[in-house]
C-alpha cells in the first residue's frame, strides 16, 4: 500500500482523523452529480473483534464447509467457524514472514479450485531471506488428520519475485481465474516514490504487474532467474515465448493491493493505490486476452504523472494505455484505495451488481455501478479498512487492520415520517413535476408512494426525498394520498399526507368548505383570484375589492364602471388606481357613503366587517332605498335594536348566512375572501358548479 498506512502506530490514527476532516462537504458536492439512486441502508456487523492482530483478508476454501479464513499480516491464518475464531490457527508461518506493521507481511491466501480433493492452498508473503524481503508465493497442504489445521511442513515455494530495495509496494492479492483455473498474482512496483526504475512499464521484470501462472504445471523458469519452479506459463499469456516475462498478464500497476473477479461475470476489477494525488480502479473484461497497460508511471489515474510528485498536469503519450474506470482525489481525503468486490449475495438485494470499495484513511464504504461507474458513499465508517472478503454465498466482509472483521448486512431502517409536501397542490391538467417530501427517518431505498403506487424516488437526505409525479397522476381534480415506504429490515410505511389536485386555484382544494362558492364567483367572472393560480381564501376582503365583487356579481362579468373623477373620496384620488372607478360607482349608486364623512374617506385598504357586509349586499341586491324589516333578536352577539342588526337579520332571513357558529354572527370579524364568495353566490344566485 503506501506510507506504512497499514501500521497500528498512533501516526496512522492521526492521518486517518486528518483525512476525515478534509472538506467532507466538498467531497459530497463533487459526488452529487454521479450519485447512485436508491442505495439500500446497510450496517457493519462485527464478526471477530478480538484474537486478531492486523487482519488483511477474508476468504473461503469453497469446500462447502462455510468456514471463513482470516489472513493476519503477521503470518497467521485463522479460521472463523460456528460463530467464533478457533483457538488454534489454521497456519502460523510468522517465523518466516517479514512483518513490520507496514506493508510487509502475509498478504493473502487462496485455495486451489480442487481444494476439497487435493488440500492445496497458496499464500503470498514477504520473506525474511534477505532484506527487505522478496514477494513469495508458496503452496501448503491441509493436515491429514484435522481439516481445521494445515501442515506447516508441507511448504513448496512456487514463485519468488525479487523485491530488492524498498519495504513498500508488495501488492499481494491472489485468486484463481474462474474461467481458466490459472493463478493470478499482483505485485507492486517495488516501492519508493514514483517508481524510479520504471518497473511497472518494464516487461522484463515482474514488479508492477498482474501475473498469471499455471500451478498445475511445472518447469517454468521465472523471469530473470535460473532455476525451474513448480508452475508453467500458460501458452495464451500475452508475452509467453517472447523475450519479455511470460508470467505477465497485465502491467502498468503501482500497488494493486486488493482486486477481485466478479463471480457472476468473471470481469476483473483492480484497486490500484496511487502516488500523491489520485487513486484508481481499473477494469479488465472477462473476454480480455491480457496485455493491458494500465498506465503507471506514465499516468496517475486519468492524469499524466509528474515525477516531482506534484499534481500539476504534464504532457505524456497515452497511446495504448487503459485508463481507469474510477478515480478518487486526494484533495477529498483519499490516500490508499482498497479494492473490494461486486456484491452478488442475497441478503441485500438493492446492492446486487454493485462494486464495493473503500480507502484506508477515510474508512467509508463506497459503491459503484459497473458499466456507468457512477459512485456514491454507501456507509460512513471509522475503520482502518485493509481488505474485503466474500463467503460462499456472496456476502461481503470488511476487514479492519486494527483487529476486526465485519459483515455487511442490511440495516434496520427507521420508520419513515412525512411532515410536509412541496408543492402541496397542483391544478388538474398540469404537466409532470417533481414532488419534494420532507420528513424524518428516510434512507437509501425509501420510496414515495402515490395512492399506494411507487413513484421514481431519489434519496436526498434522511429528511428529504424527491419523486417524479407524472401528468397522468394529476389529470383530474381530487386528491392523492402520499406516503413513504422503506423496505425491511425495519422501515415500513409512513403516515399518509393528502396532496390536493385542485380545479382552479392551488389554495382551494375540492373539499374546502367554500370550494363550490369560490368556483361559482370564478366561473361568473366576478374574480380571477388574488394572484396567479391563487385565490387567498383566508385573506380578509378589502373594501376596495368588495366594490368590484359587488358590482360584477350584480351586473355581470362584462360590466365596466364609468370613469372616476377623484372628487368623491380623498383617499380615492383617481390617479390610476384599479379600484377607483368601482368605488366611485358604488358611491354613485348609493350603496356606500364611505367610512368617514368629514373629510370624506372610503378606507379602500380596510377589511370589510361582517356587519358592514350585510348592508353592502342588501343595498346592492335591492337598491339604495331599501330598508330591512325590524330586528327580532336572531343572533346572540347582535343586540336588538342596534346598528346593523336589522341588516344582519335580513341576510339570515334570505338564507345568505347562518352566522359564524354557536348562535352568533361575529359582526366585527373581517369577511374572508372565502366567506365573500359564499355571500355573493347566495345573494345574487350565482350558479354553483
């Protein structure tokens, strides 16, 4: 990996904390455009958190036993069986493994495809024969008497790759090809900074490569060496039979610490640790015939590499290079990318086909979609992630170099709660739109349901979802029930919130008490509302508005008052005010004398009270000379005799009002625009819809 970031010293903790502090907000913003929708909620379940020193890998023997094998960097392989680590290691070769708490140690184990019958497995480690220790691949056998213990004396050295100068960049992941049965082995570029010898591009050394060998064959002489070893070079290797190293399958790698095959497609996905600026993930399709050059040290991810270690762009010849599918920037806190697996398990269906990876400094788990390679943070974590693993069922494990192994499980999601919708209403026949649903307890995978049916949903945060609502959903007026559903475990259905699909005005739903009356005054051309697509039903009606309402309700929507003079009321100057002609017309008809005699004022901006409204309505309906019958005492809050009481009781007699409730009329209350619609419709017999 790099900078001894696998060490357990306090320096690693400081580096990790510092990395976590590097502009997470900026990182999130950079990723937003490429965000994966509807990632499921996941959690890390501890499997083993004691008995391990510096674990780096979890794998299985593929023998049907269900056991997990945990590689400790110290040179020990443990078995996790029946819910616990066995007290006796499967293999302990720590005496010959050069472990320094940094990048040297036992890096991986892989089991022969025929392990169930031949008992062979292979380990990759830095040896102690000469400093700093060469890359060693050795075959061991399980013991004859106990399947949980290997025979430490059964070692057969298969391959040694000289690593003569530095203590870092060992690579070290191994796996058998799912389609060809050959052993694939990654090697680092030999360490130091910037690959000074240019090993990764040198086809006559095995450093900085993906190697492919046939461990069922024998007689191959390792590249640059003199003695034959117990493997063969596959004849289909791209450089087999040439002057270059026949073991090479692909090259141009810096430190491919963790890589994997997709168990479904057999595609190869390589996490390659970068230099100072960028991390990368490389991809090789299953149909490849090998020979790919992944660019190092010509390139660092998508960027030409400057040998001075800076991140400034440089000119380079990129011809023939295979560029990565994912790049991660050190300015966002990344330091050493940890390649993982494409999820092929069944416990978390929402992750199926998703590539999982991490970073040794950040510790968060990330997800990417093969093909588009759009990425998103799946799960925040403070682990010192050193590797991943899969069990026989395809479930994924995360390895913490600080001494833990965790299984990725579906999280118990909180119950969602909807608090508000935006918009909260539309007009029937509107085009499709995006609905924002605010609330609490939302997770990746939560979905907005419209009248019980799922709608395309994007998770924005734990308090916000957005959903696409089609034009057909709002084609007819009425209402819809909106809720949020979060799949199990946990989750469930939220409360249901009503979304209004209104006929004319956004703020007048069909079940509003004055809906029909507001539609009546609109259809009659008495009013078009208070603003675009709004009626403002709870707003008080002003005396100026009332002048228009009364005359249009009485005389029709096409009526236009005569020009005003400005000589009637001092506060109606006839200087271009839209209501001025209507107010003077109302005065000329004897319907109003204004709100004050001396000086003469109309008070156009004042609200109309319910008492005043009774006079305005009856005089407009019956004429200026109309006088109502004497009162009898209908409403408890309107004394008889008193000002306005005769008019109020006559309004009740004509069926225009039943009061404000509890036997009262509320004469001093302002008339709302909704109440005005009721008064006008009933007084002037406007047609109801």
